């Protein structure tokens, strides 16, 4: 039904629909319904027209309202209808179609909501067959299309009361009586909310929230009164996925230009909370002089200078200009800027219910420079007097500072502890602003949060507010009770544009000082940033009265700032990516997202309005997380900067799970201690009292990490143990029996522990750092200790003894130190010169050793498939101090730990090397992380080193680790078999003094699940050293394409696997009969496990001869197959056979070639080749019979004469291979099979 049709035609449609539904309700036939409609058409046409015009209103002429009832309509089509036309200036006729929204669809939905019950009662009486004709689904029930006409017609017969309007937030005395304390400002009266009922099918209902998108044109066109009276439900259905507009498109769009101008003209108020215009700067200055109790002329002049640096000079045209700029900026940056109206209206009700002299302080969270701009923008839009913002004087830049002052900012110094006059002037100025009725906005955290959690509150401003409340007037009889309402506000972003800088600062990089250049660069970056959605929620106000406690009030404000936050989509996805830190696809991530959202909603968390199905894709795009063509998600958590970035977003949901982190962490630590005694049992019995004691300790530590209200830890433990399906409580004995398998496979347990472990790493590192305080001849400040702990963390992380890169966070280390101070482990004292605070230990060495061991027991264990999990290794005092000695000490330890035989390797290279004045040249043919390279460069101070590696990712890490040796080291990506080419490219001589080759994969390849080398970790079945070369086949290509004969040969020749044929046959059978595609290491591992178990337990295993059958299970049965595939994919034996033979050609006289091999397939050809060279070098010697054959019964084979070696002679300095010592094996078990060989050129 078009709006251009005559009113009689519109009434005809409605009347027909009404008569049709009435006929259906009494059970008449279709012919009788039409007859009844025609009989009453002429008599009632005029009356119907009047009713319809009255119900629709004059705005219906601006667009389509109703369609003919013969066409089906789904109710959801009407949910996105805009609001009614706001009051305001009349627009020219040619602009009305562009800017005036359509209100008819909204009214239709409202009337349908109000009469929904009446319609359903009529439908119950209708015939079932007639209901199915021309019917649509609405809210899970069948509603005939004609019922809409009935709803409109019935509503037209009633005259609705005029919608009440709430006033702007001007607390004039004469207006206070007009505000009803009990009035519900969150709903429209008398109309019903626009949220569709979801009584029958909650799963199909959109997640309900109280957010309003302030970027919607309808909201911008509304007046202040309409925004204040609006409900969140009336705008929640608006689209949140609109494309962000560029600045050029915004400026070219006439509609947006007019829209923005209307917004700034109709927003803002020029009065304060007292209902009067704010006092001028001159009045503030005069009152401040009276408040400061000094008569010294010099001090009075300084008071004036301080005031000039502080003052805020608000200017309304500047405010409107900023509002116009911000409106366009939000369109550039955000998909939506959402405000929780329910929390805003609640704050209004608290303000109106307060008695006496009430002042308002806004205390928002501080993560970005956008925070204070958003708060001012919302106050401007909702008619709240703009706050006076306490900003750091680092933002008082030329031109920029003046503009910010005109918008309410006043600038303060960062530190003024010893300047009592400045402190007094600042406090009295804040009191003057409060007395004048201006809201004040302060960031009680002191600065921006670099880690995503609410920081420990600073007490400076809170003490000023309490002093204002407790101040007395001259006339006590007329004294009015003063109250300061501190309103906590949470601002949460899908993406914070400064977060990459935060991560570098947490790792020790100095903060870049603010300047106009930095500001202009940041503004330029805004044109290319996309920050997703932003959410603003107001917390429960905290009243400050004469009896309030400074510490308790500050903590309460910080807690409410934290708990009022919104869990964004990026927080959810970041937490999931940092959960298992293993192979994950986008489909797996979406499934886990649904689970985590359900867990958050169970705990009554406020989750972002994005739908569950869209959360993962939206967050991955915002966070720029790499998603490979096979849908594998690669967050690159092995890089500390990336881990800290994702940790920033993950920390937004810590407070939701904080109590469970204490309880589950305590129970898990108790279980692992018990597992040492009950190894092999499926259940463990734990003392509940011990769990509670452990939970208390963890909880006290976690409250330093994240703000949270106090809880009864014992009650939480009892509740968890009684409700958890894995636990069975025996009250008589005070113990709990835990099903270990269910505990280890529980999603919630695993997820909560993943949140806990990185902070336990930080606490453990901090306790290890306390060993340096035993050095009596040195004084350590907090900054010194944090730096030393970060050095320790870096060294442990590089050698892969620390699982969580985010444990390097300096703020987590400081918070751990605060906990240790509270626990009376250390204390702060003044230094001997009195200029700084230094740390002193309360505890002795034995107590500190016990503490490190206790904290280490709570860290993430090392997991194994075929044996019990092991606790991470705890450092001794000597090891910790050696790592923290500084750069020189840490480097030697780093080399030792990265490659256990490194000491012997360097010794082998250094023996008998000519000590000449010329520079010496060395080659590390398998650089890895640079452990051996660092040791070589330290041993030979004048040496130049060429680092070669096939893996570009590993080589880039080595390049970063060896950056301090710039000028002495060169890097080449490739194989050591092509050394001649690499020497030319690096401008090295053709012959060098030493070459080192560490064969096979390194520890990084096995630990990084995404590389697919390890049988124990789940990841893509890749195994290539150079993943950037797409032409190289992967292990998955080999397993999925090679025949049974080819796979058998690979497993037997390269893996020496006795069950090679059986494993190959099973793989091919899985491929051909079941259509199996082997994509992950888990797919291949499980297939081999099934065959191995069958051979182990069945008759075939008994018939199988050899050691392999008898020792089945000592190692994982797939280990040899994985080794064979790795050798085949990377063609390792070809590089060994040809590469090592080429390397000796590049040895200078007295030069040495050192090889390290980890299995016999690599070591055997090297041993034979070195033996042959040694024999040729010993021709004519008498010691030929002194040769010692090494555990090999094979006869020597003739080695083909190599022409380049005709005139060169070599000898073996050591007849047998060097093996790792017991100490090296204890440090790194992988060195157990290492064999080091060395050959020296003597001529």
C-alpha cells in the first residue's frame, strides 16, 4: 500500500484485513468473509480514514508505510525501522526526502507488540487449516498476515498518552522536584519496548544488550530530550556492520554534512550542574587567590603562574567545532560507538536521589587518548555539562593545548611531591571547579594502561576530593552537606591503536615523547585505521562523604571500573588463541567462541553485541591475525611483542574468571603434587584444607594482577568441589577424590589454567630475581630489579625454557613485586643517599628457595603423551645469578643452554687454530637461534662469522639475537651444501678457519606445533625447513600421494622402522577405503598408534622378531616414521653425503670441520668419510695399527678419490665421537643422542 494512495484506499486495506481476521476467528468460510467485507465497506470508509490518519500521523507522507495485506510480511522486516522524526527546525522541501526518517514502520511494530496477546487469543479460536494459509512465523508462533491489520485498527481506536520527556541533566533546585526518584528512565511510556519476545525459542533470539549506536543518523537527528528519554531497545536492532566511510566520501555527501551540522547545533548545554553558566577564568583566579593561604608577594606571583599553566577556559564554539570533528572521526575509525543507556539512566537516578551539595567526578578507564574525547562527546550529546579534564602537561603543545583548554582540559605536572605550593594550588583549583558545579574528569590510574587491566589507583586526586567533602565553612549553622559522586566508566575497544607501542614499552623500549610531529603522525595514521566497535558503560557511582576511607574508596572505584567493562569480540578471540597455543583452524575457533560466550553469559558478563557466528571472523580481521589458505590460524605467539598485544585484549576478561583461577589453580597444583605419589592411578585424593590454603595464596596474588571485589575463598572452594563433575567430596575425611582423566580433558579447567599460568611465570621469575638482593655491596631499586628479571626471562624464553612470552611484561613483574612486599618477603627502604627507594629482603636464602619451589609448582607443566607430565625445572641460586649478571654472563649461558655441546664445539674449533694477526673466518652452516654462533664470536674476539640456515624464520631470529655483533657476522639463507656460493655472496675467502654443522632439526622445530615436526604436538603435517618455498612438497603431500611401496621404502630406509610395511599399508588403506586425508600430525599419529597397538597386543606382535617388538612402547611408535618423513621432505641425507664432502674443500690449513649428528643415518656417512680422510693423511706413518674401531662391525668401504683433496691432508684429533655429558643431558634431554666429530686439515 503506497503512501501516495488516497486515504480511503488505505482504510479499505485495513478494514478488509480486520474483517477477514474476525471471520476467521468465528470459523466462517472464505466466501462469507469477503461478503462481510463488501457489506460494511461503504458505511465505514469515512470513519476508517479518520482513524488511520490519526494513528499514522503526519510523518507518513515522507515514505512508504504499509503494503497491501495480500503480500506476506515477516515481522523481522519491521525491526530495523528508524525512529520517529525528532523535533527541530523545519527543513527545505527538497531536503526532506534525504533527512526525514520513516516513522510509520516503527509505529506499526509498536502497535503489533502491544496487541500481540490479543491477536494470539483470536488465533487460538481459528481453524487450523485456515491458519496455515497466508501465514508467517513471528516469535515462534503462527500469526496470520491479516492480524497486522487488526492490530493497527484496534490501536487506531485508542488515543495514546503523549510520550513524556526527561529533561537534560541540569540539577537546578527548582527542577529537582520535577524528577521522580522512582521513575524508570529506561523505558518508553506508554509504548512497549521494541525487543521481540523470545519466549518460545531463545536460541533464535539476538543477544539482548542495552547499547545504542551513537553513529546512527536517527540518533544524531534526535534532540537532547529525545536521546535522554530513549530506550536502548528502540535502537538495538540497527545495523552494526555498515562499511566505514572515508573522509572524502563524508565531505562529498551532502546528507552527512547537513546531518552533522544539525547535530552540533542541537547538542550541548551552556550551564553547569547548578543550572547556571560556569564562572569565568577571572572569577576562578580571584577565588583561587582567596583559597590559597599565603600573603607572600613572591608566592602570590607564583600562584598566578601556576594557575595560568593549569586553567581551563571552556569556549562553546570550540566545543561545537570539536563535536563536528569527532562525529566525522568516529565514522573513520569505528563500525559503531555504543553506549549502554541503562547504565547512563541509572547514574541519572542516583544523582537525582542524592541530597545536599552534590558534585560529580567521572573516573573512566584509560587505554587510549580517545577516552576523554569520547566522554566529552557523550556529555555534549546528552546535555550533560562538559567535564573539566585533568590532562598531563605533555599534551600542552602549541595550538593543540589552547584548543584542548577551550574544550575543558586543564594541564597538570606528572610529579610534584616536593613542591607543596603547586600541590596546594592544584587542590584548591579542583575544589573551585567542584564548588562551581562543574563535573571533573580524572584518570585515577595515573596513565594509560599498557596491559589491558585496570591499574592500581593513584590516591592523589581521590585525597583532593575527600578533602573537599571534609572541608568546613565559616558558618557551621549554614553548612550544607557535601557529597562527591565518583562515577566509574568503562571504555572498551575492539582495537586500541596504541597497543603495538604498549607492547614495546613493556619490553623495555622507552616511551616516545609527545610532540607536534608525533601528534601529526598519529592523526595521519587515523585515516588508515579500522578499530571495529567501541563500548561505553557507566558503573555504580561511589559516594565520597566525610566518613569515607581514602584507600577503600579508591579500591572500590577501581573495582567498579573493571567490572563494568564490556567483553569485546577481540578479547574473546585473543583468549582462545592464547589458550592451547597449538594448531587451530577458523572452524575450531568459531566452535570454541560459542562455548566461551556461553561461559561468559553464565557469569553475567556483558558481552559485545556481535553475533556468535561473526565474532571469530570479525576479531581476526581487526587483530590482523594471519589465516592461511587452509583456514589455519597463525597468531605467531612465539614473538613477545605479538604475545603482549594479544594478552592486552585477553586481559579484559580476567576479572570474570578470577575467582575460578584461584580455585582451579590451587586444585591443579595439589593434584600434580599428589600425582608423584599416586602415579598410575586414575583418581587422586587431595586434602581440601590444603587446597584452601593454596587458593588463599593464589587469590591474594591475583588481586594484585586484576582488580576484583573481595570474596570468601573457602566458600568458593567448597562450591566448586561440590558442583564439579570431576570431584567427589568426602566430608568425613575432609578430602576430595578427583577423576584425573576428566580433570585433564575439561574445557573449563584447561581454559582457566591458561589464564593463570603466564602470571605464575611472572611471579616465579620475580622470586628468582630476588637472589640478586643478597649482594650486600649493591643497592637495587625497583627499576633495576625489573630490568634484571626481564634479562632472566629473555634468556629462558630464547632457550625455550619459558612457555609464555607475555611473562616478560614489566607491569606483571611490578605487580608480582607488590605482592611480595605485601607478603613480607621484601620491603622498600630509602637508599643511603636518600634519593631513591631500594629493596631489602626479609627472608633468608632457605626461605627464598622454598618460595621459588612453591611458585614453580603452580606453573604450566611439560605435557607428554606417553608419560606423566613434568613440572618445569626450577633454577638454583647460582644459575639465576649467572643469568642475571648482565650481557656477558647471559650470553655464555645462552650458548650453553641453546646447544648443550656448544662448549665442546667451540673447544674443538679453537684447538690448534693459528694465532695470527690476520682476522679469522668461521662458518656456522646451521645457525639455528645463534647459540653456537654467539659462543664462537665470544671465543674469538677478532673473528668474522658467516651464518647459514635453510629455515628463513629461524635465521631471522638468529639475526636478532646476534645484533650486538653487527659488522662481524653475515647471514645467508640456504643450505651448507652450497657453501661456495654463500662465501662469495658474503665476501668471505674461499678457505676459512673453521666450519660447524649441527645436523637435523633444532629444538624450535619440535616445540613449534605449527611446523609439524613433533609427534607430540598437534599441528599441520608440514616438516619443511623453508615454509616460504611453495615448490617444496610437505609431509602431507608425501603421506597422501605416495604409494604403499614408496612409503614402505621411506619408513624403512630413513626411519629404520621394522613395521614400515604395516604402517604404509594402513595409511594407504585409510586413504583409499575411507577417503581419509592426512592433514595434521594428529591424523598420522593416531593411524600409526592403532597399528602399533594391534601388533603389540595381538598375535602378530608375538610372532614379530627383533628388538622393535619387545620394546614397543618405550618411545612413541610414530617417532621413526616422523623422522623418516622429515629426512625425505628435506632431502637431508643428500645434503649430508654431498655437503660434508664439499665443506672440507673450504678449510684453510690448520682449519677444522666440526659436525654434530643426532642419529646413525647422519653420523655413519660422516664417520666413514672422516676415517677415509684420516687414513690418507696417515700414509707412511707407523701409527696405522693404533686405529680404534667404534662399535661397528662393518668393513671399511673404498671411498672414491676426490680430486680437490689430492694435495690436502687431514687428520682426526680424536678417534671417537664426543658425547654429551651427564650435566648437559640433565639440562637438555635431547642432547643424549648427540655425537660430535671433528677433522682437521694439516696440509
